[in-house]
């Protein structure tokens, strides 16, 4: 144990608070830090051109010598998606269960770190020692197999991190959440519960995954003479297993579309998390050999992602699958907050083509993987934590979880609704927020990580709204002569052929500025560019009420 009696336990969320995704929590005591989860988020509408958003790990880089491990609760993107990016910057051991590490291995093969990291596979029930910490993985139910909560013994007591969980008393793999062990940990005493909040506004219990199987069975019976195209999350191997089982029972062959779906099914079946009946899976290139009503296509794209297989099918852009009026499309997922428009666009495209669409508003083809209010109460009553911190959600989710904790008898001054980067300090007597660490969003655009900031995004937004005008002129500064130009080129501002008069007037405005500068023998490029920008901007706004980006280019020969 750490001999520093004055050391306090520091809990810092580097992501996952006041937002959906990029879940990441650092737990620090003295010279030791462990990190739970390392996820990504998808960009907001105003993040033009951005592919992914990952947590800012400046604090971990600064304290790299203290970081003992990254512990992963399960294999969803919002919990493991940023690991390849983080391992590019710090070499740290990673621990997770078999399926989680199988999915991560796929990711790392596509984006190998500079140094080979130590990857350790654990099972529920395993306890690992990391500096002053002892971390125990505890089996929970979720919408992906092999999910765990993590109980962390620290010098100031036990910190329990719920991960993402639900209570499913009839799970597909037969392994119910380990309530017995959770109760034992509660009896031993829990100092802090970090509890997920995603469904904290929803009353009751989350339905069992098995209810989806019953609904699928009814759909296969109802639409016996139709080809079925079913979109779901690639990571929900239990859902995919049920789709394959129902297809096999009804004498159908199954083809899989989408790289992530192929990768996860490959990893899950290899590791024994899926049982694939003989000869049920066929290659997508073989589908023409079978009657449409003898086929099920399992595809990615349940969130309306523009590059996904379902999107390309819906908009007739897929090279292997063409829609037919007899097709039934099942969306076996609900829209993640913020994706409603994308999903709506796909549904509209399908319906317009005469395709029948079945989603969770029509049949029970999806259940959540997250705990509703009664399950959150159950976890709190078993653990009886001294302090409570809601995690994983926007403000409305965090505060709804705070209300549940108060209802369960946890005093308000023992409940801490944090922000990304804010430090919760705990000692044996008390807990309080104390200071912040560097944190925030790092934007990934193509192969560039963090090279796109607020200024670039502002420029992109400006360009997307009012377009661009480039003013090109050649001058001789020594002689104060304009040799050619100014020429004006515009993109996304006005259609030039129909606005020749406006562009000629704009050219004259720029010319007047240049003549004035040459007459005064101005030698400062920036001063001339600024003057062109100011005068041209005023002129264009007066004429069009638009504010395009103006880019003067001055060549001196």
C-alpha cells in the first residue's frame, strides 16, 4: 500500500459526461493511475468533415509513468474505439474479456501502435493487482457478450464502476448478471459508485433480449415468402445469433454485409460466443443462386451511417444487393440520440421504393442494453455506496440518475454530478470536487488526429454557409506597379455566369484598394490583404446580404 497518508483518491472523467460516447475515467492515488474504458464518439452536425471524436488524454500523457493499465468493461465503440489512438501516444497494458480483446485485436491490426502493447485477456471473477489498486471484473448483462462491471479496491475504500449493464434474467447465453457477487461487495462496503445513466429517465425494467427472438420468430412466419434484410448493431452478437437461428429454422441461408459485421461475427464465432449452424452462412456473391424468400441478409447501417451497407442498399448504390418490392427491411436497433435524421432518411428512401419497413415502433425487434430506473435502484440497493457519481450520459440523464440516488436514500451532498476534466477527491472522511485537468475533444479527420481545431471548423462552417472568393493579383512592389489582375474566382458563392456584373464590380473594388496601396507605396502584404478583404466584404454584403470567405493572393515579381 502507498505510504503517503495524505494522498487522496482522485477520480477524473476524461469523457462520457454531458455527452453520449467517448467514455473514459481515470482513477488516481499517489503514483498510480488506472483508466476504465477508452471510447470514441461520433461527430455533431456542426463538426463538418470530422470522422470521429476521441478524448483529450493530455493529462495521461503528462503522467504516463503513473498509468498502470486501461481496463475495458466491454467491446462497444464508445468504450474501446479510442484505444488504438491512445496506444499511439502512450504504451500501457490493456485488460479486457475475450470478446472485447478479440474485437480490439481487429482494430489494432488495422492501426498498429508504434510499440507492441501488452494485451491481457481476463474472465469475470478475475482480480488483478495494479500498483495500489486491485481490480475485479464482474459479469453483467448488456447488448454485447462478455460485458463486465469493475470493482476497484483502493486505499480509501472500494470504487465500483458499473460499465454499461442491464438485468436480464433470461439472457441468450444463460449467464445472468452476477448479483450474488455484487451483493457481497456491497456488504463489504462501497465508498463510491460510478453508475451508468443512459436509460435513467425510463421507468421500469429493460425487457430481456429473448423477447426480440420471439418477435423475429413471428416476423419470419409472417413474411415467409419475402427476402428479409435485417439491420442491427454488429457488436450485438446475441441479436445476430437469434437472427441466424430463426433463419436456419425457417430454411433460409444467411449472408452478412458490412465490414464491422463480418469482423465481429468472425471474432465471436472463433472465440465460441456464437454457434453457427453448418452451411447456413453464405458469401454475399452467392445470393443469386438462391430464391429471395430463402435468404436473410444481416447488415450494418441501423444508425443510418452514410457509408454503411444498408444506406448503400436503400439508395441503390450497393454493387451486390438490389432492392425488390418483395423485400422486408427490419431495423433491429433504436436510433442513438442525434442519429434520428439519418435513420429517417433511410426509412424514407426504402418506403419510397415500396419496401416494407419494420422497426421497434411496429414490433419488439429491439430492446435496450441499458438499465432502466428499477435496475439502477437494484444496483444501488445492493451496493449501498457512501458516495455516488452518475456517468455515461447527457445532463438530463445524469440528473435523472441523481434523483434515483436521492430516492434510494443517498444524501444530496454525497452525490457528485461532474463535468469532463473535473476532479473528484476522496479521502477516508470526505469527498469534494477540487480543480480540473486538461480535457476535451480531439477531432479525427482522415489520418489526422487533433490537427483540426475550432478555427478550422469555424472556417469550414463559414465556407459551407457563404462560400469562397479568391482575389488573385500580380504586383511589382519595388516599382509599385500592378502587373496583372485582380482576377476573381468564386466557389459556392454565386453562379458566376449569371452574376458577371456583380463579379466585375467586385473586381473594380479590389482594383481601387490595390491602386490606393500602390500610390501610397505600401509594402506590407498583410495590410494590403486586410484592406482588400474589408472593402470587398462590405461591398458584397451590401449587394447580396452574404458574407463569403475572402482570400486575397498577392504575387510579387
